[in-house]
C-alpha cells in the first residue's frame, strides 16, 4: 500500500525529496515501484530473501530524505521535529524487522 501511495499522492513524497537530488518525480515513482515490488516479493518463498535485502537497500537509499527532514523541520511544519529525529533510528528498526521476517536459511537450503 505504501508503494502504491507514491503513485496516488506523489506530491507528499516530492515535498520530502532533498533538493540536491535530480529528477525528483521519477525518483518518487521509482521508489514507489521498488517498494511495491519488494513488498510483493516477500510473499513467494523463492524470492523472499532477495526481496528482503531489496527492501533493506531501499530503506538505506531513502535515508537521506529522512535526514533532510530532520535537519530542516521548518520545511515540514505538519510534523513535530522530535518525530523527524525519531524516524531516523526507526529506519534501522524496520531494516531489522524485514530481515527477521525472512528468518534463517534452513540447513542445506538455498
């Protein structure tokens, strides 16, 4: 659902895009597509592990937008500044949860 929201409401994501990144709208669409694709990839067991690592990579790639928001809270008056800072460690919690969701590989498995 979150990935689809990039297409339904791109303006939300454009507002949080750091100004130093080129091609903001294509990047919003790309991140939404990847979020949707990797999220769906968690369903079939055959691609679950690769999809989880894809989500972790995506969370790392969008981290600069979270840093930008925390450093410039006046640009985002709809959010409490403390929440913008709390969002930073939350990204790493989400990465851990994604990796935990795929569990350990069975012995002799792929």
